[in-house]
């Protein structure tokens, strides 16, 4: 019995020492295998801080190869590719994550969301839509998925689907999309007008005004619907409401309005409206319309008087260019006048555009939705020259 206990006393410490040594050896082997990964991570971060994204990507790719389990690094690498416009590589990174059988459910949703953003960036709207539709059922991703779908449906001009997404976000997330919803209904109304479906167009406009009772566009289009129905007096009433509710938007409808008033035997009223509007809310576009109408109805001399008076009150290069054109028609063959006109025209081309109040995107025509940032009602109905002078 004594011999057995002595054997234990000798062997047990040896086994303990061997286990301790083997454990340390295994740790050292793992550290040697993975030691390159942290170094590559730090190197990649340093390159990013030094604004060297190309080299940073190479460093992160090295980490992913050494340690495929780094989920967060997959996301970072995919986002880098997407920001650089290398959508196909971003798609491969996020698809690789999705194909992993051991990926937790929450991370699978995150990977699908990133993949949807990849498709959206690459213009693959059908695939992006499919990804975000699948994410709607995930409570963690629902609102971001609905926002992405709202953006996609606007790009696809699927206005009814866009309305549905906006309504859901209003109900569930407490967001406000009433201005956009009114614009979506206006887009549908314009489509119906193009098909001469006046009843449906009016129905959409009614919905637009329910969503946003101050919608200038809906009121303006209501006048167009009435005009197509042959209801000139109703059309005039709608367009006059535009002038009463938002005088700065009058230039958008002044040509139609004054023509309709003239045909209704209200020419004097139309002229008084234009002159009063120029005094209350001066506008280069409105001056152009007033100049044309007065020239047609009262003669060129009266139009020139209006132009000169307006330039004295509100000097502008665009108005001065119009005066030079009038003078050139009266005095032909003057090389100095022609040179002055060409110089002025070179400047007015830049000033005769509209500018988005959100992103600064410039356009030759007025837009209800900015082509640059896709914001609604972000274009003031005034030219850049007027905005800069304000």
C-alpha cells in the first residue's frame, strides 16, 4: 500500500508539469498562427487614418484570410469596397457571410442588409428590393428596410408602393412623410392626366390634399384637370388659389392662368394681377411672362416700359439681357451692342438655373423632386441670381 502511494506521489507532479508545458506550447502555437492578424488589423487602420484606402483594403483582406471568423471585419471590408464603387467585390464579401452555415440569425440579417445596400449602390434595384422585403419581418431591421424600400420605389416610380412604405413608417416609426406622400399622389395624378383619365387624376389629387392640405402642386394640377374637363372658371379658381397660398409659385402657373382669364373675357384683371404680383413678389420668370402678355395685349412700347420700370426697382442681369435683346431688334448692325449681348449671355447662362436648397444641385428647369438628392419641394421657384441677391 505504501509503494502505491509513493508511485502516485512521483507520477502526479510529472503529469501536472507535462500538461502545463503542453498547454503553454499550444497557446504559443495559436499566438504564432494568429499574431499576423492583429498586426494586419492595426496596419489597415493606420492606412485608413492616413487616407490610403487601397493599401488598407489589402491589409484587411490578409486578416480575413488568416482568420475567416472575423465577421465585423467582413462588414468593414465590404463597406470599403462599396464606398469605392467596387460593388461586385462587396457583394462577394457579404454573400460569403450569408452562405456560412454557422452564422447567427442576427448576423445573417445584418449581412443581408449590407448585401441590399450593395445592390442598391450598384443600381440592381430588383435584387435590392428582394433583400429589403425579406428584412421587413425582422424587428431589428424593419424600419431601415422600409426606408430603403421607400427610396427604391421612388427610383422605380412605383408610387403606390412608395405610399404604402411611407404610411407604415408614419404609423410604426412616428416619422413624418406627409409632404412626400402628397407628391407621390401628384405623380400618380400626372400619369392619369397623361392618359386623360380625369376621374382618377382628381381622386389622386384629393388624396394629395388630404396628406398635405398646403400642397401647391396638387392645387396647380387640380386646375389642369378642370381645364381638361372644359371647366375654365374652376381652373382659374384653382390657379388663383396658388397665387393666394404661395405667391412665389405664381410664375409656374401664370402663363396658363392669364391665358385662361383672357379667354374668359378677364384680360384687364389678368394684367392687373401680373402688375400687382411683380410689385408684391418680384420674379424674373414672372417678369418674362408679364413682358410677353403686355407685348401681345398692349403693344411692344408698353412691354418695354414695364421692363425698364422693373429693372429700376429690381436690377438683374437676366432682365438686362432681355432689354439688350429689345434694343438689338431696334438697332441692327451695332457690333458693340452685339459684343455686350454675348458677354451678358455668357454670365446669365449660369444665373438662369434653379438650385436645390438641400444639396445645391442646379437645373435648367424647375423640379418638384431634386434630381441630385431626391428631396421633395426643395427647389425654390426662383433663379439662382434672385436667390443669391436675396
